[in-house]
């Protein structure tokens, strides 16, 4: 399992690889990658694993849609 270094620990060029792993097990890969990369660009963090662990990245975890649902996968 890939470990997250916490919020702000990634460089922007690392987002694509981290998001590819984060979204590797979903059947909704294209939207997962889109939102993961958008969230990583803002937060410079992607939670470890393919799901969950969002507490590792508060910015990633707390960014919500207008409907109050999680924006970041």
C-alpha cells in the first residue's frame, strides 16, 4: 500500500501517479481520475490506498460539492 505523507507533501507532478493508484480499483476510473487530480492539485495530497484514509488529507477530505457530498475520491 502506498503511504501518504500528509497534506502538502506532494509536488504537482506527483499527482498523476498517486491518483492512478488511488483510482485503480474503481469501475468509474475516468471521473475518479478527474476529481482526484483536481483535488491533488489543490491539496498536494492523496490519501493512501484505493479508498478511505481521507483523514490523512484534511483539505482533500473536507472539500465538498454544493450538495455537501465529498468532492474528492
